[in-house]
């Protein structure tokens, strides 16, 4: 049972790699909602992708049970439930999987019969919390390959041609969205200034995101005097993956696209405001997390509780540019650190 958030699904790829490495003959099927399931097409470890066609936030107990019962013929030996919600465990329980591994979450006694507990002391990285489901109780977090989505270069080139993107110049991909809330979004004026800087050096600037990011993309375009190609809402998730793979460098908020860029080994400056780069860092040595480390952050709030959003407003384009240039230099990016 896979996550409902794009970034979490990318990080879950580490678990899928671990399971496959420990038992290469194991067939791994993935159940996930439409928002994240397409990424399975870029994960060679996944044998079958099964859609959980239930709108986000709906309990839909009957539908979840029906989905699980429909899988009984597959005779699963084990199910891994990555989300913590009660409803997410229902299909695994109904499928008849003998062993159902997950965290207790919302009091899932019975639904989960292989209950895992996080080790005491400190908050685990999200990726480590996933990985602990793939080892025996008490085993330490293993060293495994970082998430590595497989892009389709030809599909990316065809998409670029359809959208009128010039591939003859360096490409800077800007990812200004963050579903969680405005406290994770670097200001549009900063994105715009950075866009102008790289455009003046001969780069092409792409703005990637979903339909909800159109407003901020429009603002960036206006403030940068039209130097950006706005692709928000114009690509599918997989097209965004394939286009990101063509980018020379990426600047992103802490978002699903940040994790996609990291999985593609793109030089990246990853901007953190209310969230914590120690908790959900970009998992790649060419990505550099940029944060001011203010006393009030990380607060993990959706909107700034103090009303000033200094953690992002005071983070200048020049500082993010310095991080991006460091990420583009393999010798400097080899030592991952905040700038």
C-alpha cells in the first residue's frame, strides 16, 4: 500500500529496492491512488500497479474491502502498509495476506499483525521509516540505493517538442509549488529574480507544477518579464519526470517535484522554510538543501504562525544561486550541506 503524496512515493522506492534486493524472485505489486501510482511505471521493481480509485479523504470502507477481496486469488504472502491510516490497511487485510506489516498508526490492531515501532529518541527520516518495514524487528536501518526513477529520454524529447521547448540551451527547471501550504513556498519574486539571472546567461527557464501552481507560475512569469515557459498543469506526472530528466539544473521547494529531481540525479538547490531538511531531505549527493535555520523553524506549519515568513522571505536569490552553482560542481556537491 503506497503513499498518497508524490514525494513519499519517491522515497518509498528505497523500500521497493530493498525488498527486491533481499528476494529477487519476489513479485512486488503496488496499490496507490491515481495521484502517485503513475510513478510505478518508472520503478522496475514493481510488477503490477493497482489503482485505488477512491477520492482523497473519503473513507469508502466497502470499496476498499472490495478491492482487497478481489486480490485474494493472488495469494499474497506479505503486505506492507506504508500509510498510517486505518483505511489504508483495509485492502491488505481483505486480500488475505498472511503477514501484514506496518506501524500501528490509527489503532490498527488486527488489521496489522506484524506491528513495527520506531526506535526511541529522535524523529526518523521518512525514508528510514519506510525502510524499517523491510527488515526484521530490531534490525538497524540498512544502507540501500537512493530512489532512482527511470526517465524515458525519448518521451521527454517528444514532450519538449510538443510544448515548444528549445533543447539547444541549458534548462533551469523551477518548481515553485508545495501542496502542504504557503509556509513551504519560496516567494515568487525570488524565483523571478533567479529566472532573470539565468535567462540573461542564455538559459531557458521552465516552470513545472500542477494546475494549482498556475497562479504562482503566472506571477513568476510577470515579475520576470516573460522569460519563463509556464508548464504548470500542461503535463502529466510522468511527462514532468521525463522533462525534469532533460533539465540542466533545478530549483525547488520541499515538494514532490524536489524528490523527483533528486531521484533523477539533477543538480538542485532545494529550498526549505517551515519543514526540516533533516526529516525529508532530497536523497541525492547533487542536491543541496538551503535553509536559514531560524530559531522559529522548522515549525512544520502550513502558514507562518508568526505572520512574517522570514524563513523564506529572507532567503535571497543570491544565496540560492550559490547553492545551485555548488550543486552543479561535483567536487563541491559531494559534501552535502546547507548553504
